[in-house]
């Protein structure tokens, strides 16, 4: 094989299944502390290029393969990598046969994440798979099956959890300092009105293998937006902004709150404003109920998505944790503010002309902060238009991305490579990605059904709604359904 695009488009099925049928242990040599790690990347797109940029800075890694079904991107990747040993592939199955590649990064659109991970596990590769980890709930169950069956390290690309601000915030919230956290709020807003335009049905570019790009997704006529980058706005390939951005924030919330999953999800929204050819909502509100310990109420999570209005809410693209004694706003770095306590809570009740006989008992006591070491959300009383004056922690960052001060993307890959050697469990792993995906998929299911969905987080099953339960799975298009069933129990 030369340092160029691999010539053979298709691998024979027999050759690949032969590899898949071997145990991971027999296929994969064990990495020693001083061994260099051979990595292959699938999907040299926006984030795939970023991954390659990071890997180039790691001095214990060789980028031995790069695969994309759009040929110009393979060529561009090879030029960017600049290592004669790197092989370009157009068919990932061929790359999975390369025994010198121990780990693969999956940076394709979402509808490929599960199957590529499952097939990589069966081929003895450790996996770094991008967020959102799945397109529908059952895929997460299949991925966990494959990861555990073949004893693979599977890291999910919700890298922001690696940030020091997130770790500090978790400690602080778990210490109970802020009292009972009963609400968490998140939101993503931007204004891209009127949208990205409409793209006509046409023949795919000659050097774009659209059938491979579609993979397990239903066959649909090609439009430019059903392809590079804009796949995010079509239900066949993604869950819209709910899963695109939700994956990052909800991952942090589940981790910080030590929550397994919600018992109820409800969501509404749709295409209210944008005039392009996307399908997923440009406006979506969602609410989830998370249980507490021993049947006690836990917390309620609210999410507001706006694609045609960028007026910032309290959190920007971060998270607001509301507790009985204090608040924490987290977007890479965090700020804590104090709630104030009425010494006599009846003094908070409006007075107007005064209550007739039998009304509240007012006295002269005032208010004091629950947490005197922290400022209130705003000077004096009033709204919650930010946490001005509160105490900050973590690394300063761009609130829109929540990572600015630290390169959490590189940190997450570092964790993956280190765990490939140590075989220890990474910080963001396949079970985490599955739980986060469940939360988001339940909201999208509720949105499509127009009713709330009840969920059992222990049994990981919908309660009392066969239509919703059926939405937890989707068929894969041939021949990919057979590939799936050859490896995991569906
Ligand atoms: N972790 C993060 O912060 C972050 C940031 C951006 C994107 N992402 C995720 O990364 C994924 C990719 O997003 P993107 O914006 O880079 O998309 P993109 O469209 O720019 O790139 C995806 C690439 O995958 C290729 N591809 C698709 N199917 C393939 C297959 N079967 N074999 C080989 N190549 C294939 C496409 O041709 C394309 O070049 C998405 O799931 C997205 O959510 C994560």
C-alpha cells in the first residue's frame, strides 16, 4: 500500500468478516509503556482535521491511516499529516484490517458513529467516537455490548468534562454548599435567520461516495445539505441542535449531578422561522425530571434552543445550577453567587395596602446571604441577569464553547491514548455517552409524539407507551444491518 488513496474501493466481505470474527485479543497486540500508538481517523471534516492537528502534537502517536468517502478530503488530510507512512483510505473496512492501527477516531456524521464503533471493537481497535454518540437509544446499548465483549477502550467526544472548571464545579456542587440543587437550566441561541438556503436534488460529486456516506441511513436523493457539515439539520443523520450542542452540556450536567437518567421528558418546538431545507427544530424547549435519592424529588432540567434569535439568556451556552442557598453558572469557568435568606420568609410576601385580619405576620427582620463569602447574583435584589460580582473558579473561557482556556479536545484524546496503554477506564466513556444520548433522544421523541415520555432509567425502557418504545430503534439499511447483527445481539 502506498502513501496515497487506497485503490480498491471495496473490501471483500469474507476478508472483513474474517477479521471481525477473530477475538480482539488475538488481533490486537498489547501496547507497552514505550510503544508508539498507531491511530487511524475516519471522517476528515471540521472536527476530524482538529483531531489530526492535535495528534500531530502528541509525540507518542503515529497517524497511520486516514479515511474519508470524499476523495479530496483524503488527499488534503495526507498533505496536512505530511507523514509518508500514512495510508489514505476510502473504505474504512480496509483501514480496520491494518494491524498497525490500534485505535480509530470516528469523526463522521452521527448516523455512522454506532456501527463504525461496533465494527472497530470487533476488529480489535480502541475507539474515540465523536458526540452525539448515537442517533437513537438502542445504538448505545449495542455499542456498550461491543465495547465490553471485545474489551475495548471506547471514549466519547464530550471533551468539555475534562475542563478543570467542570471538575471544580462538580466538587463544589457535590459538597452541598449551594444547598439542594433543584433546577438546572441550559440554552443555546444564535441568529442564522433565514437559514442556510435550499439545495436542489442533484447528482453527488463524482469523487464523493454518497452511498458510503449514507451507510446505514435510508437511501435519499442527494442534495448538498445532505452531506458535508449540514447533515446536522436532517433527522436521518442527526437530532438537530438538541443532540449537536446538547451532548456537551447534558454530559456535564449528568456528571456533576451524578444523575443516571430522567424519569420524564417533554419537549415542544419545530421549524418556526428558518426558511432553508433543514428539518430539525429551529426552536425547541425541553424539560426533564430527574429523580433524587430514595424516591425524593431530584431536579428539573430545562433547555431552550433558538436558531433565529441570539438574545442571550442567563447561561449563554453554559449551564445554570440553581440551589436553595446559591447558584453556579458554568461555561468552562464558573461563578458562584449566594441566594439570600429572609429571616422571616413572610416578609417576602407583598404588602400593598396591608392584609386584612389573619394575614401574614410581618416583622422588622431583613435578609442575609446564605453564603456570605459570595456576592448575590446582582447588586441588591432583582433579576438574574448574570452572576456579576460572584466568585469565579476554573479557567476563563469563551462562554459559547465552554473550553477557551484549556484544550479539552486534546486532553480527552490524551486520556484515550493513556487508557489504551493502561487499560484503565477513561473519564468520558461509552456508558456516559449512552446516558447523555438517552436524555436528548427522549426529548426529541416527545417533540415528535407531541406528548411527554416516561422513562425507567434503571431498566432503560419507556414506560407505558409502545409508540415511544418503538422509536428507541431504527432499522439499518442493507448491507449494514447484517454487519451489525454479525457482531452484537440486536
Ligand atoms: N467534539 C466536538 O466539539 C465536535 C465539534 C464538531 C463536530 N463534532 C462531531 O463530529 C462529527 C462530524 O462533524 P463535522 O462537523 O466534522 O462533519 P463534516 O461533515 O465536516 O465531516 C464529516 C466527514 O466524515 C466523512 N464521512 C462520512 N461518512 C463516512 C464514512 N462512512 N467513511 C469515511 N468518511 C465518512 C464525510 O465525508 C466528511 O468529510 C459530528 O458527529 C459532530 O457532532 C464534534
